[in-house]
């Protein structure tokens, strides 16, 4: 089945102590859509300006991503510039130029309304709501977010939580949202806000799923070298939803392996700047790493 | 087979925002010996003063721990006092009174020299060396340490690494020792210093084993409430070595499950002050949690 992905479509300029990489393909929807495309057909909903490089459109196409929902608008593409420190755990934003994102309202093309899997990748909760308003009873809705929306759009986000099946956030966001240090207890509190499935991402330490059938502790793939972690969280959730949409059977039965698939795509994402490595990967490379992870946790 | 455990035997006064607990049974050897005792016969080597409460001797005995190597010396038992902040990740030392530990030299009773498994729990590397000097070709030697010895006794510690089979340390110590942020790469560098097996503890995020047969990613048991993490690392390594000593077959074949057993005993340790919870646990409670962890990582 297919996945509708809405989120940001951006140009990222990423600086590390060793190199500068201007205007890479970036944004939550770009990472999530490419990640999901390894498993299922993907429809991208987003907006870019007239300056958006054609080669990036071709990159989406190479991954079979349906671009009918990608608006091209007069103005500049959303541009984010950031800098990482040596250990890659600390980054600071150098510039955020919203461009055409400032006035973006995602309007879905006709045949998008019936997409069974919806991934509301990181973007303003108001826009995530706007997409849901246009959907006809999707089978499964996953929302991702970031600390910014907890800070400036919490009421919108809390309303959204009552409309989604699964909510994905990182450990510091879970702490911020619930005022609770313990991840397991924080996840329980988030269930009470609406979502049946709560997934807390812990970066290099993996992720935890809290669901009606209990907890699942997902490892991260142990990388020897992280080149650029930008988009790893988006890749995780993209791979997860893409996998779910590709499988028959209940969500509960598929969610664990879905998280592992997401974790593996995220690991590839970290091995190159922007989407460089992710877009060179094949499904069999992903499957091999999933199998490897299976061996790494066996006892 | 039996395990010889050498380390500190102490009285711990532990303060949290909610309570004060003076003169609990503590020390690396106490935690490690009790943890190991669930799996194998244990011989404790350490020193206490005349003030050491009889009930703590009885507690060791209740766990079948051989106390022939526990010296009782004129003076005061090593006393540590510390305080935890609300989230339990930050602690500060309020007092360290070495007492009889200041002049301690571990001398092994006759029949201790042939113990097949040796656990050098956290204690000055010079004392760890001194124990090894008295051993007759043990089957397997594991050493634990702490940041203090990296700071003040690094040459001794580096010499020790060439004499042990397995070395256990936490992630920040691994970074300190190798000047390397990536845990997997740090483990590789530590192999070059001597140990065939390197285990990096990551607290609530579990542990990683690097061995000739590859990596193993061990989860931590997801606790809803941490009462007192003091001794969790000692319990981990104690449970690990106790399990190894109880099993036939190669170390490689048993090390993964040994880490899980250690992880489970450590989880119980965190649920009470000092050794209170650990000493109330039974082997079947441990086995149940090991089975639960097996389910928590399955996908």
C-alpha cells in the first residue's frame, strides 16, 4: 500500500569541522519519503521555490516518489544552515530562511485523499492538521515532531495527538512534553494524550516502542563513523512507515521490524551528508543490515 | 565453578532528594559478590574494620559467600557518602573515608589461589595486580575500573589490561581512555591494549560487547523507577562473571547471556538503596526478567 508523506522540503547547508556542504537536498519530508520508498510507493506533499535544483527532482523520481503533491512556487526554497561540533552530538543553527514555506498550505491532489498510510513528518502541527483534514479515513497515521513545536505550538500539537495512531519523538522532547525523566513513564503519559503507539528515539542508543502489547527495545545499528546525522530521525520514521505499508497483518505484528528497518535506513543516512548515502542504498543493502542487527541482539 | 571477587567492601551513606540512608552495605566487591552468588559459589576478598555490622556479615553468608578472604582489621570500615540529584544521573561525593582500606593488601588464603574465575572489581589497579600475582593460571579474568584510576593510576591500569581477558568500563571512561567518541571504535582501541573482550557499559542504554566473534548490543532492563543506581555497574559485572562460571562451553558462547544476566541483576540493584533489593531477589526472579528481556528485543 502507499504512503503519503508531508513535511519540509528544503536545501540544507551543513558544516562540520572537516567540510562545508552547501545546498544539499534536505527537509523532513525528503528524508522520510526516500526512506519509505525502499519499501512502498510514496506520495510526497511539500513546497519548493523556483530555485530548487532539477537534479533533486530527478533524485525523488529515481526513488519512484509521486510528486503531484509537490508545489513549485514563486520564491526561494526553505533553506537551513547548521554546524556540527566534532562529536556530532551538538549542532547549532546558523540560518533559517523559510522562503516559500512561510505561506505554504498543503493542498492534496484528488487521488491523495485515500492514501492508507499517512506520515506527518516534522513540520508545524497546524499543517499536519491541515493534511489530516483532507484525508478520508486513512488506515494508519504517524506523526513526528521537534522541540520547536513543543515550544511555540503546543496547543496545536496536543490536539494533533488525539488524531494520530502513532507519535514519534526523541527522548529530550518526551521529557519536555511530560516533565518526566524516565522514558518508559514518559511514554505512558503520552499514551494518555491520545496515541496508541508511542516511539521514543534515543539516537545512537536506539529507540523504545510503547504499545498495547508492551514495550520493545530497538537497538541502533552501531556505526563506526557518523558523517552527518541530519535527517536520521526523519529516515527512521520514513523507513518505519514504508515498511508497515508494505506488510499484511496487524500493525502490532509489524511495528517492531518496522522500527528496525527505520533504524537501518537512519544508519545509512548518517554515513553521508544530506541524502547522499541514503540515495545510493539498495533494498538488499538494507535487508542485509537488518539481518546483521538481528544477530547483534541475539543471546 | 567458583568466582574470586576482590574489590572494596564499604559502608555507603546515600542521600537522595527524598531520603537519607546512612551506612548501607556497599562497595564494589559487596555488590559484585552478591550478584555473582545467584549463579556460582563466590569467594570474597576484601577488608573491613571492627565497626563493620554483624548483620552485613550475615547477609554475605546468606548468599553462601566464602568469607575466608575477608580481613577484619583494627580501624574503621571504608565509608563513602554521596548525594543524588532528582534525575539520578548526577551524583556528588560528600565524603570518602578510606579507613582500613588505606593500608589494605589483599592476601589470599591457600585454597583461593586456584579459583578458576577472577573478578577484579573496582579497586586500585595496584591491588588488582597484587591479587593476580597470587593466582595460579585462572581460567578467566575480568577487570572493572572507574574514572579515578584513569586519572591517578593510568600506568598501573595499562599494565593490568595486558593481564586480563575481559575489561569492563563505562562509556565516558572508554572515551577518556581512548580519546575517541565513538564507542565501537573506542572498544577496538582498547583491544589493542590487551583484553580479548571489551565491554562498554552505557547505564540505562545497556552495554556493548566487542569480542573476536563480533559485537553484541545488550539492552538494559527498562525500569520505571530508579531508587538508587549505586552499585549497578558492580552488580552487572558480578552477575556476568557468576553466570560464566556456572556454564560449560566456551566463553564466547556464554558471554552474551552472561551480560543479560548482569544487566538484570543491575536492574534489581537500582530498585532499592544499597543492596536492599538485590539481597531480596531469587534466582527465579532473575530468570523471569532475563526471559522478559528476551521478549523485549525480539523482532
